[in-house]
C-alpha cells in the first residue's frame, strides 16, 4: 500500500524559498514519476512538475524559473524548492504518484498548507 | 498549453438524480490522456476515471466517462449523498499537464 506524506514549514516569508519533502511508504522511490501539485485556497489544481529517480525532471513553464525538485533514494523521499515566493504561492501543496499507464495521479498525499506572509 | 474548460461551474441536484459534467479542451487530447478526479473539502483529489472511460480501482460503476478529441464527459448515473463534491478533469496529452477549473456538484 503506497502512502505519501508531505512535510515542511507552514509559513514562509515573501522572497524566501519554500521547501517541502514527501516521504514515500511502500514501493521504492526508484520507480514511477513523483509529482508536486498545488491548490490556492478556494481555487483549482495546478501541476508544478515531476522528478524521476534518475533525477530527470519536468516543470510547469509557469514556475520553471523558480522550481527545483530532487530525490533522495536512500530516504525514499523527494523534495520541492520554490524560490522567491510571494503571496500568490500560498496554497495547499500535494505530492502525488503518477501512474504512467493511466497518465494520471493514482496516489496523493494529504496535502500541506503553506502560507506566504511576513 | 492545453486549456481545459469545465462546465457548468456548479451543478445543483438532488440525491437520486443524474449528473453530466463537461470538459472541453482547447486542442485535441488523446483519449488515453484524459482523467477525472473527485475532491471533497479538506481532502486530496481522488482518481475516478483514467483514459477517458476506465474506472480506477474501487470506483462505483455509477461513474462513467466518455468523449474524444476536445469534448469529454463525466456522468454520474444516480447521485448518492457522498457524491456531492468538486470534480476536475486533467490531461497529459502534452506538456504541461493541466487541470480543468472544476465543477462543483452541490445538493439542491
């Protein structure tokens, strides 16, 4: 049974870097594409990007200049860094497993709320 | 970028009624790349349908998906109390992966 759990600060100051980690329980992280998705309060879903265990990645062009994702196979977890944050980056951040056969996200973390405020 | 437009924004229905949700793409989407999710307040989205019409594991058969090209539909044959939620379509026919804006199915 695959489980994902996000962790990280709930409050980040403007212009600083948001850092989140997603711990993977179940399969080795050395399979599948691991994704970050966010949802501003009361709004829809926005795909941020994915990281593969090899380190290859693909980011949403709208955020690409500010996003870095990485994977730590020894800890079976992957991470998101979003730099130069503003209030517009306030959102619930979800990590999710992408199923390549389905071309969809079949497992999601519970999500973690990140507020950008001084 | 493929823009997905969902309609209506809100659907007000009673339990027992049927629901038809639309997802229109700004350009053609391959049928194996269109998925639907259900999201309830305070929860992560849950995968319902993938590849346009295949139900995910454990999804009730009152949920069905159809469509092709730029027009896709999620149908709920008979609404149960637990089906009142927000529904999102999603495509990964081309990068970046995008979601529709959502349709809220609320109790009338």
